[in-house]
C-alpha cells in the first residue's frame, strides 16, 4: 500500500514540476511572442485603461485624458492643439504616436521601468503583460515658452512655413512652430470620425501634419552665407572683413561660362562686411571655392549638416551639404543653393553658434520627466554638440550680423533698446529656379546690459500665395523673428 502511495505522490510531484515548467515557459520564454500576438488584446486594453500622463509647457498641461466609457477607455485630449501640435504630435488609438508623444511614450503611458520605485524589480516585468502591473503614468515637461510659441504661430498666420527659437547658451528649444497646423485631438479615438480626419489631413494641399520645423528641408539661400563666412575666417582666407575682395560682379562660376549675378547693388569688389550686409552672392560664392571642398564640408558638419542622427528627442531630418562636387557647384552650395538643404532647426543652430561664441549646444525639447507624484525621473543637461568656429570668428560674425540689422537688409528685425544680429535669405527653388522663393531670416537678440543673447531664431516662410517679387527674408520673415525675439527678451526681463 505504501509503495502505491509513494508512486502516486511521485506522479503528482512530476505533474506539478511539469505544470511549473510550462508556466515558466509561457511567462518567460513565450512572453514576447504572446504579447505581440495580434489576437492578444490585453496590452491594448491595458494601455488605454488608465489616463495618459501629461505634456507640460511652463508647468501647465497642454494635454489631457478623457474617460469615454468605451472598451478603450481613455482618449487623448489637447489644449490649444494646433498651437502645440508640432511639439506634442498626436497619441491616437488608431494611428499611433508621433513626436514627443512617441519619443516619451514609455513615461506618458506608464510602461517605462524608470517609473517604478525599485527599477530593478520594475524592470523584471513587462507592464501590461499577464500578471504584470502598469505604473501610474508620468509627465513630460518641455522647454517651450508659451509666449514665444504663440508669437511664432500668430506671426506665420496660417502661411506655410516654420519657426524655431533656441536658447543659445543651453540648447533649449523655446519655440517650435509649423504652419499650417492641425488639432491632434481629431485623431485621438477610433471609428469613422478619426478615419475621416486622417484622410482629410493627408489630402490637404498644405500638408498640416508635416512638421516643417524638424522634418522638412529647404534651400537655406543667403542665410547659409554665415556658415561660409565662418569657414573663410577660420581658414584665414579672409583676414580683414573690410578689405576689398577682388570679386567681379557678375562672377564666372569656375570651369563654366555661367555668370553668377547679384540682386544687390555695389557688390563688385565688395568686402566681406558689405557682402554679408547686403547679401552679395558673388563674394560668398568665390570664398566658398577658395576655402575648398574639404574645409567647407567640415565647417558645415560642425554646425550640424549631414547629421542623420540628430534628435530633440524627436527625429530631425538630415540637413545636407554635398561632400563631393565640382568647384562651380561648390560656389553655388556656398550661397545656400544647388543641393544645400536645411531644416529650420538647423538654421537656428547656425544663429545660436554665433550668439554663443562659436559653440553649438545640442538642442533639446524635454526639460524633465517625472513620476505621477512629481518625482524626477530624468533631467536634461546642457551638452556641447560641436565647436563651429573660433570665439574670435564668432565675435566678428556677430558684429557683421548686427550690421545687417542696423544698416542692411535685416532692418525689419530691429528691436529698440536691444542688440539684434541677423541674416536675411531668399532661396530660389524648383525647375530653373522658377518656383516661388522661400523667405528666410536667422538671428539672435541680447537685451541691453545682458551678458549673453537670450534667443536665437530661424524663420522660413514658403508664402506660395505671394507674388515672387514681393518675397524677401527681410520683408516676410524678419518681422516674425522680431516678434519672437521681443517675447524672449520680455520673458528674460520678467525673470530678472
């Protein structure tokens, strides 16, 4: 009898071990496969079972969550949706996440192991999986300043274009606007209405869901001349910015019979100072050739061009300066034409480099991430991206940019009682350069008596509705930049 009992007990023990082994297999070895199975709705239900964390601007939530009472319970809401859409992106139950909603999804959805009180233990499980808890959603505080964001948005007034404002000394993104914009709340839920909104937005000729500030590249036109001037000064090609350059007007492109003209007058044999003030194509094109391809490519790279890995934390499109081209094409590239292309963020980095003594601070959009009760999960710190030019070159270029605003083509950016430096640009594009030009302005502003500039800005206006001859960086883009810089200086004064 005892033998039979022992055999039964051994069998039961064996079955128990088999059961535990199978449970371990399902929970550990098969967990990823089961979690990713389209038939498993538990992760989706868990994702929307609790409110999503908020994205903050100056401590104020610009997002929220609404209890719909449906199977996917909580739906994303947005305050001032079109104003902040280029920052937040959307969090849709149908179309997924973009921009900060995507880059910080782990914090906002409560799935990040960093939200756990004991990260090691929290990291062992997969929130939302069978038997695994989801942490209360955290919050994301951005670097955006509401006043600058609104000034940029209202300045564009629905026209196609973008504005980026940076704090030069830190890299904080103070404003990030793309126009036309859209309300991300239209895409939040499921069903016919979000589907119709998605189709309508994707079919709209203005492409409102395109983030022009981060994801669109434009020919930068004459604003790129700041990069070329920096390269020429650092290389010693120019030692006296007020000396005649010896450049003819028009300038024969090397190896061709093509003559490069100027829109401005007085560019024949003009100095670098005059060429920057009035945007002489000929002088800067020749300087680009004299600097040479290798040094021009290195200079552009130090400002951020040709970097495919830049994030803020959202992905940024790669700005381009060709690394292999003939001298005639180098001449055109040196004045922001040919295949040279830049995002508005990239050109704000160029202005910021001049404003911060030649050093480029890595731009960032998220200041802090926190737990639901305010405990700090992560905090951004200033990081040097690259040194774009020597401090001496930065001082020289800064003075030339001030001259552009005080005596040249950028007078519409002037702010009473402040020092403002800038560079205008009108970039041709399209077949035979027959497309409506893009209007550019890049610049920076320092309050009287302040130790450093408070803001660097880049503005591009596509302005397809305007007549070609009426478009200019000084006329279309500079007033928008001025409004943004005025807001930055007012905010700095208020904090002081």
